[in-house]
């Protein structure tokens, strides 16, 4: 199977029994949710000032 086609299948269409697709999508969903939380938290100046280093490290990690 073509690598490009398989990558598309993993990222785009998930079949119920495709373990690779599930393993890929769960961490992506978690990262998206964490990113939303981080952006929301950083919008509060008091939180952003006290946790600037942690927010920077999280942003760098992504």
C-alpha cells in the first residue's frame, strides 16, 4: 500500500477496526483540547503572568 494513501486513511477516515487511526486521533483530540484550555487561560493576564513559563513550555512542546 502506498504510504501517502495509508497516511490519508489514518488521518481522514477511520474504520471501526483500524487501530492506527484510533491511536493517532486520540492524542490529536487531547492536544486540541489542551490547546484550547491553554489559550483560554493565557487570555487572563493574572494567570498568564504567574504561569508564563509553563505556558511557554506547552507552546514550545506543540
